[in-house]
C-alpha cells in the first residue's frame, strides 16, 4: 500500500492487507494524533487496507 | 466496528467516551457538544452578533460552520500575518469557505498596517514570533469585533489546546494565566468583547474528522513559525498519556475547570483595568502591550525596514 504523510510531505509503503491500527503502529504513529483517509473517506482503525490502496495519514495536531 | 447509537458502520472511535459513531451520529455528537458549551456556559444568545476568529485551519472553519448552521449571526475575522505562501493559502481557504456560504468576513493585513509581516515584526521587537503574534491578534480582534458591533469573540480553541496550555501553565506555575484560562471570559470593560471557546469540549481529532466528513477544505500545513513550539511538546506528552489511559486529557482539563469555578465563588477575579494612555484601550498597565510592541517597532525596526525597501 501507498501511504501519504504530511509535515513534511512524503510517501511510505507497507505490505497489505493490514488493519489501519496495525499500519499506524508500524509507522509508530499514535492513533489519536491522525486521521486515516482513503479516497475522500475517513476510515476507522479496524478497517482493512489492501495492498493496492493509497491512504493519507493526516495529522490533526496544530501548534495554536 | 459498529455505531454505539444506531449500529450502522462506525467511522470513528472515541476511546475517552468508550464509544464509536457512524457519520450522522458523530455529526450529532459534535453539534451537541458545541451547543452544550454555548448554553451550559452561557456564552452568547441568538440576539448577539458573534465575531469568529478564522485562520483557515480546521478548528476555526468548523466553529464558523457550526455557529452559522445553528443560526447565529456571525462575522469572520481573519488576520493576514504576511508569512508568504502559508498566509496566502490560509486566506484563500477563508475566502472560498465564506463565499460558498455567503458569510461576511473582514481581513486585517499586517503588511498594510505595519509595512511588515509577523516574522519581521517579531524580529524587530526582539520577541518570539508566537508571542508578538498573540499580542497583535488579541488587540486587533477585540477592536475590529467591536467596530463591527459584535460583542462576542469566538475562537476555535479545542480540548487539546486547552489541556496542553494548562499543562504548560502548571509546569511553570503561571498562577495569573491559570485564572484567565476559562472557556468564557466576561468583558470586564465596555471596550472589551466577551471571549468564548465553543469547541473546548471537543478533541482536536474529533474536529478534524468532522471537517473531513463535512468536506470543509482547510489548511493542513502548520504555521512555519510554530515549528519547535512548546505547545507541540505538551500536546505530544498528553497524547502519550491519552494513548495509555484514554480520558486523561479530558479529566485533566475538566477537573481544573471544576476547581476554578469553586475558587471563583470564594474570591471572584476582578481585573484591575485602566485605559492605555496611548490608544485608550483597556489595559492593566499604563501603556498596553500592543502599544509597547508598536512603539518598539517604530523606534527600532521601522527605520531598518525602510532601509531594506
Ligand atoms: Zn449511528
Ligand atoms: Zn494602547
């Protein structure tokens, strides 16, 4: 799967299928600090991400 | 994962409330929390105009969206900080959002008013950019809101913002800041707006999720000046605690508010305000912090800035 990350914008790749929570744990990202978006849809942490999928991992924490 | 309310497919889990929601039930939860804040804390009524501080980020646009959907009369206030591409994109997000919904807004440009952006201003007055930015925003938001007949100023501060600010204040025992950290600050002077934070019951992630579900286009990038900000350190610490023990953030902030209410009943906080000798705005000092900043800028930085031009 292709993973789009922010701050700074970059890409990562992991083998699928995998649950969202698993993907985040492997990337060492706290689930409470991001949203996972596939296409335009928000996906929950128990959702399966397939090898052919592209997901965006969008941080929700701002400095304000 | 199923919605706890209607058992449709859930799209978000809220560990701190030990629940999960589908899109419609989540949207209802978000709106309910905002209404609960507005009504429960007596923030404002439908007869009052509410100025909304809008940066173009998720919190302020979500706040503006919910307040206008709830039927409040709003006016967006955007400060153009003059930080190159970041400021241009931010303002564009505000313009697109407002024009799609036919909402009124005003823009206050630092370059137009001071001939420089916030980065140069902060350097000119030898202060960290976020501190100079705070002084300028607070002062101008208050003045502009009142100029437009808006007695209330709403900002998009969320639970994470408030909990991390509380952590910072407690770590340094900033007692006087602790007194001011409340979701409602009454106007203690006729020239001051009432300041309210209707999103304080919602976590940052819940607000971002709602923005994505409602297809609100906000700026995801961070202010370049906030890189290395202490707030990120406090938020990171709280998020680690939250991951290990869901509900920690909520308890930390809400229990503080309970204690604060109890203290305020014993000895109400009465700020000692007079009018700034330079601009006439309410201030605790002879010259207000905004006039001090602008004074330093004129004495030291503006000649240099003119040379640069
Ligand atoms: Zn539901
Ligand atoms: Zn002044």
